[in-house]
């Protein structure tokens, strides 16, 4: 990582309660061609950071009022303000400085009195590192505006809202609840939040709450001591400890036993866990994301999920739309998935035939994007190279919408109309009896009629209400 040219005019904030020390450091930095400003303590530094962007903050640790450690702690909590930090430390406080680097994310430390050559090298590296991180984050934002964040793909308004919420959530440590049907990409959302967060260098641990027996889930989450129960032959760290300094995804949180929910709530509040059989608690630093394909509000109403835990988990709620509601994104999704499939299976698929796209658009997608990937993966393995054609799809896949509706609902009753019936009256009668047959399921009725749900909705509005309701009177 090369030195930063002075013409870039990087900005440095010097925080020290000794005016002479601040002035000496500032003069040194400005001689090197950088811009510098001063603050007498942590509180003044925070105020200046809110008013102006700085590349690096050089701070003393020991100051009256808000000291350097508290300042760095505040910066870690609000990464939007966070420049690279260099800690100034007196001889004998090196251990404290090292702890500060590891716990609060400072770039590095330098001992007083400052040696100009070493300080300049450290300062240039900190500036370069900060700008590299900024550039990476800017590229992530640009990619997301073109329909990508991590492995998530989407250009629809619904997916752009998801991307916006991911970007808002990532810099914070707030709990996030991700909901959506199976296969919509809930874990991909959690990974994207982790990868865009200050915890990106920490572990990402995912645990499926529905896949672990109730008798073992507490040990899996919180760990246990040797001899805590039959078979506990050694001490074992739980997922909360393993995810330290990183992110823990609690997948299928709606299936967590009620008996464990109170313990989870306390951990989220206190940031402390107690291993099974342990005499004391252990502090943990972990960002928690929960996901579920269930409606937690319904579970709360039924008494199977704690309301206080629901509110604690859903500080920010991200709802993923099902694939059937964003079929316009199928070409982009197919392109992204095929790129990954080619890399995985050493295939050389170049495109998807237009007839295949038509079949994909007609499918209901109960398994969402996961099902789409499976379909494309199967087709790619059969085709090996070139274009995916209908021959590579499962037999009978992607029948027409009316065919699917008839298959699901059985035979559709016939409609007899007298001579002289107008087109408008015939259309209204046909919509009416179809809605009755589908028990007022407008999506199914639209499929059976071979029109879009939006067209059906507009026609019902044009009629001034439900045609089926009129027929039943």
C-alpha cells in the first residue's frame, strides 16, 4: 500500500487535551501537505466529526471529560462517522493501546514522544486504508443500484427496498428480522448485512433453530462446561461465543422453543451468556439477525412466541418478496445464477431460450429462487454448453396459466349466454362465475381467465365491486 500524495489533501483530526501537543502535531501534519484540525477532548471531536469528513483521527487516550477510549467506543457504534484512528500513548500504556486497537478497531498506536518518520508512515498507511474501505463501500452501493448486493439480484421496487434496508442496517449493531417464504434468500440477506458491516472480518455463524432437538438447542447456542450433562466430556463454546466480533444468524426463529426464548431475550439485552454448568456469565460481542418463513405476529397471538422477544428481534424488519411477485426479474436472475452454476459444474451455458423464459414465467414458484436455481442447475448439467432449451426442462414444466389453474381447481363449469348478450355483459358474467369457482381467489381466477391479476383487479374496479358478489345476490 503506497504513500498518499499530499495533493490529495487528506484530513486529519488531532484530539488531545494539551494545547502545545495538539499544535505540534498539527504543524507536523500540515508540513507534510495534509489538512488538520484540533479538538481538546472526545466530545469536541464527535462534534467536529459530525460537521466534516476526516480520513484519520489521531487521539490521546488519557483526557479529562470524554477520553480517547470512550471516543473510539462511540465511533465504533456509529461507523458513519468512523475515520481510521491512530492512538497516542505514553510509555507504559502500550498494553492499554493494544487492547484499544483490538476492542475498538483503532488502526494502530504510536508512543510519545512522537518520532516523525514513523508517525508519517503510519499516518499515510491509515489514510490509504481508510480510502480503500470507502472505495469498497462506494462500489457496493453502485452495484446495488444496478441490481446486485452480494449474491442477491433484483431490480424491482420491492428488491430495491430490500437493498436500501440492508445498507441502512449494515453499519449498525441493531437486531434485524428477515422474513419471507422458503427459498427467497433470507440467509443471503443476513450475509450481505454482515459483509457490508464493520464486522465483516469476524465470523458469520448460521444456526437452524428448527433442525436442533429441543434438548440440545440451549447447549448449541450458549455452550456447556465439562460434566454439565451426560455426554458433556469437554467444555464447548456455543454459537454466541463462536460468532464473537461477528454475526449470528438464528434461522427459523419461529421454531425456537418457548422455554428458551426468555434466555435469548436476556442475552440480547445484557450481551452476556451462561454456559450450561458454568458458575458465572461470559460477555459476548455479537450482532444477531433472525429469520423465519412464519408470521411471528400470528405466533405471538397464539401464545407460542414471546411478544417482547419479537420486538427485540425486529428492530429492523426486512421482508423478502416471493419470486412470483417479481417475474420481470427472471432474465437477470437466470443470468446471475447461470454464472455461478457454470463456475460450480464447469459448464459453459451462454443463455436461456425465449421459450424457456416463457415457461419460467408461467410457473408458480412455490420454492422461489432456490427452486429456480435447482431448475437451471439441472438444465445446465443436461445441456453442458450453449443455450438452455425446453428439452432441458422437466417434462410438463411451465404449462399455460389456464392449464395450471384447471389442474389445481378441477373442471371449470361452462357458461351459457343468451343471444343478444353484449361483450361487456359476457365478460362480466365470465369473471363472476370464475371468481365463484375459485372461492374469490383473484390470483387463481386471473390465471384461469388467462389475464394478469392487475387486469382482473382493474376490471372489478370498473364494475364498481366484486362481480361475484353481484351474482350471489
